[in-house]
């Protein structure tokens, strides 16, 4: 990690399994600031075949185009800091398009974290079943989110918006997004945070140890009737009832996970001049807007290990590796990587004439057909579900770590009280 924690670890005493009145959490770190593998592979959306675009993958070494069920449990290694977490976590890769040559270069990973939130609830939070597949976000959209630039995880307050970009800057003058933007030609500002918004920001992210960050929340109610593989229907957001996050009857309340992926965009700062109208970063799907950011997940957890962490750990930002009595212990292997099953990995220094798979760049005046759905639709958004969403912390800075109770109060105050 490139930061120091503030304060001591939160209490590690066993947590109540009945009514849980406070949010607790533990951040999953990775042993290396490089991915397990990369390529056009996606066993959630495109099992058994080439995916529609290039991805960057973390986690267990048994990852492949046909991964399902308990396949990941027998992985020989993992990039996570917990030995018994052999899950896979992946996202579309960010590329830099040189304004002078139009050539593409892969943006290096700075680092990635996955927050595991154990929400206040009158349910019992249970470990992910092995092989559970989830997708959050919409990989095809170029439309601005219907909710605007802010985050919304509660359908009763409007369309789901679980995808954002965070861009810490030394100064927000000029702002990262045009003040009057409707999202059709530039991103939209989060009304509660100058450093966050929907879509790629228009200025360099020069905050201390905090370059451009991709933020992705996942729902936390699993429908066992839909099954492990049906990522389009097996998840929903819990409803808020008297401050407690409640899943529908018969559904299983699982941890709420949140990806924060930092990309080393400042390494390109001398190769483009911000003009308040355009920016040079694109997703591997060909998206120049950033609206199609999304995350995939397949659980490879040993369920007893994750359940122990859920029930006994509140390590917060200090990291899940600091949880007490972790079955299986910590993972110190810093050299876990595999060759891609399809295609070849793009080197950081490699210059490409086109994006992987030859995908065109679209969005914000660069052509292409919008999906008509906005980033709040698609798998993981649960927009088609009648179940309202959960609330959770959304913008924990990597350099300031308040208490879990403070984080939860702040989130309820600032992110679920839109008019």
C-alpha cells in the first residue's frame, strides 16, 4: 500500500449474528500491484468463448473462460492477501489514446482494493456460495446515467447509479466536469463531492497518491432460486427498513463488495493538454465516456473463512489480513500470474494502432450507437428488480480512515438523501 492507516484497528470481538445495528467492514488488499492475467476473457458474460473486450483480472489462478462452480477453490495461487480467497475480480482495462497520433497505450495499474461491507441488517449475512457470478454495470452503454453525476444505491430515490469515477486534484478550479453538463458531451459532477462524478473527468488527477479511480459497487442480496450462473437475475439491492438493510424473503444477504481501482494516469500528464472539452482515456470496450465501467466477480472463497471474517472482523481500512484467527492464514505469495487463455497480454510500454480486438472508440461525439439504457442498467444494477437498494460508504479516501460508525453515518447523510 502507498498510504498509512490512521488510528488503531476497530474491535475484533465477535459480532452479533442477529440484528446488526452498525456497519462493519474489512478491505481486501492484493499482494501485488499487477494483475493475475489480462485478455478478452469473461466467464460471467461470455463463458466458453472470446469476450467482447479486453479485461484485467485479479484473484485465483484457476481463472479461465469456462470457470464456474467450485473451480476456483483448487487454484494453486491467488493475488489476494487471504490464502482462502481464490475469487476472481475483474474490470475493463483503461487505455491512453495519444491526442497527436491516435495510438493507444495501456495505463498501468496503480493499485486495487475491494471493500467488504457487512451492512446493518436484521438478516444474517452469509458467505458467498462458491461459484457465485456477479456483474455490476453496463458494458455497452454510452448514455449518461439517468440519476446524474451522484451515486444512488436506493431505487426508491431514483435510478441505480453504482458506477463513478473519482479524481482527486490539488485544485478544482476549473472543475473536473462542466457545471452545466447534461452528460451527452462530457461527464457530470457528483453534487456532493468535487472529486467524483459520472464519466471520465476532463483534467489530470494529481491528488497525493490518488490518481484516477474506478468505483464499482455490487448488490448484496442473492436469489438462490436464480442460481449461481444467472448473473442477470440472481442479485438485488436490499431495502432500507428503519436503518437496516433487508433482503427479500428467501434471498440470502451476502457481503456488499466495492471495487476501487486506481490507474496511473498521471504518468501521461505531459502528453495531453486539458482544454475542458476532451480527455484522452478510453476503456478497452471502446468507451470514451467512462459510463460503461463495470465489474465482474466469481466467488472462490472457502465459505468457512469468509463467514469467520463476516462474524468476527472489523479491521476496516487496515486490511482483511489483520483480521483475527483467519482460517488458512495470510497469503505472502507475490508472484501469482497466469498466461491468458485467449489472446496475449498488452505490455505497458506497447503502442497499439487500435484497441485490442480492433474496437472503435465511441461516445461523446466520436460515433457509435448508445444503448439507450444508461449506466444504471444492465446486470448488477437491479433496475429490473422491484427491490430497493442498500446504502453504504462510497468515497473513503485512501489517505483518511474514519471510524466505521462515522463512515456509515456520513454515507446515510450524504448519499441517500437526495431530493
